[in-house]
C-alpha cells in the first residue's frame, strides 16, 4: 500500500520555506549576511528537489505530495531569481 513518508513531508517543508525567508531577509526582519541567507535559500531548494525526486522514485510512496513539492520548489527558485535580477536593473554599470 502506498503512503506518504518523511521524504514527501520534508520535501514540502523545504519547498515552502525559501519565499518567506527571502522576503524576511529583503525587508530586514532577519538580520543575517546576504550571502549566507542566499546560501540557505539555495540549500533549502536543492534539498527539497532531492527529497522530492527520491520520494517520486520510491515505489512505496504516493507521488502527489512529492510532485507538488517539486513544483513549489521550482516556483520558489524562479521567484527568488527573478526578484534578484530585477533588483539589479536600476544599478548603473561601472564606467
């Protein structure tokens, strides 16, 4: 019988964390070094993808939660990258 395991749940948790953490860093609610914060965000997204793929491949695991977690992780990565790229649009290049 297929059921959800810790892989699916941790994948979902790690996929949801980056966006609120990113906005908390952006508005300085969390005061940590930017490089360290972005490293934590990237680590969370990578762990979510790894756990989601492991849960997706596992034969005794239901796939729906792992698929949703993978989708949310990719969406989170896209949002973080787009906001970081848009944040650099106003800076003039060094001449």
